[in-house]
C-alpha cells in the first residue's frame, strides 16, 4: 500500500503504452488519460507525457497537491512536446489546487486549452497553445480562486480571449506571447474583478486577429502593475477600467485603431477610478494616447491619475483625452509636434482639476546625416550633436538581408533603430536633452554613442552592422541624455 507522502511519477505514451501497465516507468507507460484519471493522485505526484505523443481526449484533474508538493503535468523524452487534442477542453479542473502544467502543447481543441475554476496556486509555464476554441471560445481560462501564474508560454490563433481570468486574487503573467485571438469580443488578455496583478515582459499582438476587440483588458483591477510589455494592434491597447492602485509603465503600445475612440490606454468607465500611475510608456502609431472617458454621462469618481514621462508619436488624435470629470495631472511628457497635446473638456479646464504642465514638444526637422548614396567608405567620420529639434538620419541605411537585431538591437533602450519600414532605414531622434529611438522608449542620463562600421554601410560591396554604447547605465525613463554621436569605424579605427 502506498504510504502518505510518497511521490510517484506516472508515464503516459500514446504510441507504446498500455493502460494495463503500471505506468510508473518509461518502459511500462500508460497509453491514455483514462488510466491517469482512475488514479487518486497525491501531493508531489507527476504525470509525464512522452515527447512526440498525441492525446485525443480531455485530461480531467480532480485531486490537489500542496503548496510545497504540487501535482505536476509535464513531459519526458526527446523530441517534440507532447500534444493534447480534445473534442472538449484540453485540461479541465474544478476545485483542484496546487497544480503545475509545463512543457506541453495543447492545440485543436473544441473548447479551452486549459479551464480551471475554484482553484488556487496553479502555474502554467512553457506551454504552447494553438488553434483552440473551435466550437466554444476559449484558450486559457481561470475563474474564481487565487495565485495563478502563467509564464514563458505561447498562445496563438485562438477563438476568443487568449487568456481569460476572473475573480482571482494574485495573478502573474510573465514573458508570454499571445498573438491573434480572434472574435468581436476577443482580447489577447482579459482580467475581470481580480487583484494583486503583475503583467510584465509579455508580447501581446493582435495585428493578425480577425475582428478583435482589443489587446489587454482589465475590468475593476485592484493593485495592478503592467510593465515592460509590447502591445500591438487591436481596437485599443490597454483598457484598465474602474481600477484602484494601477501602475502602467514602460510599455510599448502601437498599431491600435479601427474606431474613432481607439486608445493606447483607456480608463474612467465601468466604475470608480482611483490612483493610476501612467509613466514611461512609448505610445505611437495609433489614434488617441491616454483616454479618460466613459460611455454616456456617468457619475463615476476618477481621481489620482498621474500621467508623466511618456512619449507620444504618430497619433491621429490627441496624446491626452479627458472628457469626463476627473482629477489628475499630465506633465513631463514628450509629444511629437504633429500630435495634438491634449483634448480636455472646457469645464474640466475651468475647474483646474487636470493640469497640464512641463511637457516637451518634439519639433520635426533638424539635421539629417548624409544618405548612403553620398557617403563613401573613405569618409573618416560622421558625428551628430544637436540640441534642438528632431535629428534623423533617414538616409543612412543598412542592407536589408540582416535581422532587426543586427540592425538595431533590442527595441528598448537603443537610440538607433529601424523606422518600421522594410527598407532598413534607421532613425535617430534627439529631442532637446532627451534621446529616443523611433520604435523604443527613452534613454537614461549619460553619454550615448552609436558606431557604424564604414564597410557595413549599404553600398556595392557592403553588408551591415551596428552597435550602441552607453557609457553609464541609467534608469529606463525620465531621461535627459547627452547629445548622441554617430561615428564611422574604418579599418579597425574609430573616427
């Protein structure tokens, strides 16, 4: 008889297993989930699915682990991750807590990839979800519970929301990629009535979704931090309605549109809004920037909204919209000269409850470096120092056969980068004492230089290469950078 506290590993192989096996060794694995579901799993047990296996049924989890000894669903062997297909949900659970799901693929399910209700302490990591919700919308869904973590996972081409979380205390979304959640009511991620939320380091991209609603939606969040994410496409970027103590900072939000009201960050509807810190975001290529608004003539409280240190560029409407009673401030932001700084209702301006101050307008124009066609490899050096206006070198190109990372490095932090077009054009912007990359946030204080090898400029026999040096590591935003310098490296010598 099994002693309490013993931990057992069960193996399941759809190709070589048999449900008459003991299932406790790789040499005698189970064949299907029905054998697993007949067990009473204990804390610390693991169910490992063989690499390359395909399972065409739903896995029901009925038993709980403990905080120190969770039940784990994972994989073993070498090869492709095991795949769960299902005419229902991929993994389904009610009331089972302390569960880890890792290193598997769930695809082509009629329902959700993972559905769990009334649970606590679940971790989903290194899971790939693809093409789920074929008959009933769903991907990864958690309803009612606490301490849910989803990390390092990929969700793509699903019907309905990529991640749906409702009434959860303790939500952590880290370093995930969610792309193309389809449907008129679909967002890449939606969280309702949840608190103690961290959403960090993710990429949420709805540019390829069919009729999506938006990208990231939070309804009535409490104590939430949304930081360092890349958010692209959809009808809006981040909708954070009716929240309390919400920080939205250091995100790159772009490509949203399709509606006259589309915004990068929206708040002020569906309930009272209190204590928002919106800072260090790069908001570009969309409609409105930050929108404090609501449908109808609601009487919600909107207070403590602090918007500062953001960069607004390439917007068709204002960087800030406030058309419902609200208190807050809009200060120390950087706004491109072709973007309207703000649109605030006259009554709010008269009341003085939402002051606008100390924002920097980014003037178009400035100095342009020589184009590649006029820059010979014999030119000793090119340097750029400018204290006014926008400085660009749109004509300085790198060859198109290099990757974006070869051309510009990461989106965040480099002062030189692609300008978003396919020809490899680079664009550097220097706004007064602050330096920004066209598709990346602000740099910190310090000396910033960019070095380009002369032989790597586009020409008859040239490839491409570029790197960035920052003499002193500095904070990510609220920058006042020294003048950037672009130089040519020729024959091993920096000129």
